[in-house]
């Protein structure tokens, strides 16, 4: 169900619409029909629409669909519609199999048809071509044909037909085109979602809802307005025991700050699911591993502590085992000798390739990844210190993938250092070379010949003289 726009924003938009209709700029444009007059209208009022949009997106993102429907009113003269058309194109969840929309994007259709039927179409169309190309490329032929059938004007239909590009029949081209289009909006906040009301809605709307929550978490927005909706979601008996419910509940518990009755109720529901849902801990570990590998979600100590706080530790399952260990890791630090011994004992008590051991490796690697990836280049001595734990955990885990991940993480940082410190006589360069030469063969990251190659001076090719 789409959430209605708060009255305060509705009133501001209505006032703005009235000002647009009463403006001298609109009167001049209607009288002379010059594009420069419409552009003056755009420059004057689109920033004001944008200010309202940005405020709603930050505080009440579930109201964005409704806000965008309000902007379809002809009183706004099509202002801001090219922008929200782009938003609608980029929101659609994409199938991994064929890189097309999982569901028909009817909101994209509504906005596009409004633009096509606008008296200002000839001006607006100059700002929507790429959005239409990507939207059509991600949609089915039947959907596009049905949309065009709703356009009465033959000239407009011809325009739309020209934006159904042959090259987007190729999956790779669709991926390239969408990525290029998305770069235009990388600094803008426009994602929204609907919370499902029924079990059938849950199956359909879950991918978009999960992506939306992950985005809000990653960008550290104020998510206070989402808490009542998430509480309603986890309470629904018909949703409980589904994989989708477990995943949303886990994101909620790990990344949202809850207090009082909400925290108590979420804890009760979570622990009830642990004991009543078949194979819950196994499914939970699958999702935990998925989150650890998701670059949009930082599953750090704070998230683990929040989840651990709602667990009933008297329930003896793998979740209790895992979070009792992570409490120790996050509480004392991964470099602490007691922690390293606790990890060793835990790891040896479980089969090496088990999901729970993989999750433990993910916790330790997460620390190393966050520390090294965020190191300033001038702080390279700190990298030398961090690396002292490499051999400890490489020996505990004896896992090739863990070692390979550490190698890639380290090589990325070292290569950045070598681009920064190029003077081979300088202390910085010599310190880096000495460390890599001594330690990388021991870590198994590089062979001695590869170390020599890494620090070898690259001679620039002499330009062949032209005759």
C-alpha cells in the first residue's frame, strides 16, 4: 500500500502549484510559447519542488510514490517530471538471469504517459530520451506495445518508437547502458518501497524492499519513520516462518536502534521464530553469509552487538554459539591473545568448511577489510602493524579463500602506496619495499621473483622519431 503524503508537504505543494499557475513566467510562456520562457519557469520552480522532494526522501521515503503522483497534476506544468521519470527507471528490481525488470514498472509508465499527454511535451521530451531508452530496454516487448497503444498522438508514438533501441536486446548492452545512466543520479536520494500487506505481496515486493532497506542502512539516513512499518511487518503471523520475514527481521534487528517495548517485542518474535521455524539457524547463517559479502551493508561489531542483544542465549543453537563468540571478538578486539585463542578453540570444534566457521572468518576479515580499506596512504606503518595478525588467523583458518582475500586487500593498498611514493631513495619507499620483500613471501602473497618484479623500474619506451 502506498503511504500518503503528510499534510504539511501536501499543503506546500498545493501552494507551489498555485504560485506556478499565477506566475508571470507561465503567463508569458502561454502567450508567446517560447522555450526560453518555459526554461525560466523551470529555473524558478524546479529547485523549490526539489527541496520538498529531498526533505521527504530523507525523512519519509515511503511517501515518495505519493509525492510523485501529486506532481503528475497538470498544475505543475510537467516540472520535475523528467527527473522522477529517471528515478522510476532506476528503482525497478532486475532479474539476474536476463537483466530485465522482475515486475512491470507501472509507475514509470504513469509518469511517461503524463509527459506524453502534457501540453509541454515538445520541451519536456528533450530531457527524457535516455530514461525512455533504458526503461524500454529493461521492459518486455508486450509491455512497451501496450504502453504505446495508450498514446493517441501519432507523432508522440513515433517519438517513443524511436527510443526502443535494438542494441538493448543484448543483455551486456543493457547493463552498460543502465550503469551509465545511473551515474547521473549517484548523489541523489530517491529510493523507496512498499511494505506488503499479504503473503502474495510479500513474495513480489520483497526484493525491492530488501534493496531499499540496505540502501537506507548503507547511507546512514534517519530511518525513524520506518520503524512502525517494520514492527507491523515482523508482527504479521502470515509472514512469520517465511525466509523473507527472517531476512527483513534480521536487517531490522541488526541496523535499527530500538528501545523499550519495540525492542522487547522484536526479541520475543525473533526467539519464537528460532524455536518454531524448521531449520531456522541454518537459513539464518545462509543470510548472514550473504550479508557479509554484500558491499552495500557493513556488518560490523555494532550490528553484531545489536543482534546479539535480542538473542535468548538459553536457546542452545548455532546462533547462540556464534554470537557468544562475536561478543568476545568485538568486546576485546581481534588482536587480543585471548580472543585469538577463543577463535581457535571455536573453529576447531566445528567442521572447517561449515557455514558457522565461514561466518567467523567473515567477522575477522570484515575487521581487516574496514581497517585497511580506510587507511590513509600516510598511515602505512599502521598497515604493517595490522599485518602482524595475518599469520595468526591464516594458521587458525587454514583457508585458501581467506588467504586470497587478504592478498587482494593487501596488494590493492600496496599498489596505491607505490603510486604515491615514487622516489626510490626516500625512506617511505624503502620502508615499503623492505616490508613487502620480507613479509609477502612469508604470507604466501608473492614469490620472491614477483616481489622483485613489483619494485622493478619500468622503463618508458622511447618515441620512434618521425621522418
